[in-house]
C-alpha cells in the first residue's frame, strides 16, 4: 500500500541557509501535518493543512513556512537555519478532518544544521 | 490545551516479561487515542488506535490497549515481550475540540534484554 513519501530523507545545511522539505500524502488524503522531533524528544506539532488551506498551527517558528499544493503535496520551507533546527521532520497525512480518521506518518526527513 | 502523560521514561524488561505502559490525557471530551512505535532510526508506526466502541483494542504484534474513560487512560499492554520490541513508544491523542492536531506524550523507551 502507498505510504506518505518525504524527500529528501537526509539534508545537511549550514547555519543561515534555507531548506525545503517535501511531503507527498497517501493518495486521496487531503490533510497534511508537519511534526518536528528533536533528538530524544517527542514529536512536536508544527502546522497542518486541509484542502490546501492552513488548518492548525502549532509551535512553528516564524522562520518556517509551509503550504499545500493543488495535488495535496506539501512543502516546509525553513530559512535562516539555526543549529537547533537539527531534527527529524515528520510529515503525516489523513483523509479529512473528521474525528476517527487515522493519521499516517512518513519516514521523516533528517535535517542537520552545521 | 490537550496534554498527554506517559508515566515511565525508560522501561527495561527481560524477554517473556509482561508489559504495561501508562498513558493519561487531559481532555475530557471526545478523543481518538493512538499508540505509535518508533524503532531506532525509524519513523513512527501505528500500533493501534481507539475511536469508539469496545474499549479494549488489539493492535499489531500482539499489543493491546484499554481505554478507561473515567481514568482518562489508555494503557498499552503485551503479555510477553520480545527483544524485537525494543523501541520507543508514544501515546498520542487527537481531541475533538475543533483542533485537529495529534498531541504526543514524551514517549517511553522500552529495552528488552534477551
């Protein structure tokens, strides 16, 4: 079965650079979520989109932005990268925002800021 | 805001021992409850979920969890653990309060000794 696809899987950037992570949800899933998981930490919710509109916002820094495109894929843009941005970034998707829908996670994108 | 508490940070068991990981949440309304497992260096994988109905839910790999509404709890259990169960386990709650974001607990690291 198709899963949530994230790219790139690994990314190394220098401080103050910009990075873009991509997420392709499971087919027919219209909701995308982004999570950040620091080393040894629990996943922290960043932002979500439903039908190409931002639906919820969590602890996403102002330096980060995201959007969902017409094909439902999403991109997380991170600018002025800091060492503390080094983390595993998960994308997840679900079908709709109705209670009772399961959220499926991608394999994550490892970002290392040096 | 929703909060999720996992009682144990690190649990060490011998193979064949029984497992119970605690999870409590704060929201008193309708909730959807999940347990995710994260093997070292891997992404979050769904173990089991509760939406409604029978409060005892069975998941993959012999895991089960019981939803006790009066105690705001959703504890994970397995009668006999294996070395391959060594991983980090996250409890997560999706509340039905208009905010469609999955809130994770801090995670419990399980180490199974052969």
